[in-house]
C-alpha cells in the first residue's frame, strides 16, 4: 500500500453497517460546477456507520461516485433547488 507516490498515512474508519437508497435527496455545492458555478447532484445512497453517521454518496454525469461531505446544502425530496 505504501508503494503509491501520494500515500501519506492510514486512518481508522468507522465501519459501514448499512446502505440506504438515496430516496430522492440531492446535494448542492455553491461553487463546484464548471467555472465555479453551482452544482446539484442526486444522492445515490446513504452509507450508515456503526456510530450512526450517514454519509451521502453521489454520482456525477460521468458515473463517478464519491461522498458529499463537503456539500453546502442537502435538499430533501420534493423541494426546489438550493438558494
């Protein structure tokens, strides 16, 4: 594992104990779109840890999945875009 050029260290992580569908939630970033524009993405799933923490996992237009920990807003199902 330490053969990677950009490897720095390992950290103990919480154990994921459940995965829940995104349920229509969206996440919004004020300046993460092209040229610093707003960006909103669908939540693909929520990862739930043994400590009760839920992390939103999004998928972008290219099909790449990542966590949404740095999102500026979480938009519930049926609500309009973030303002």
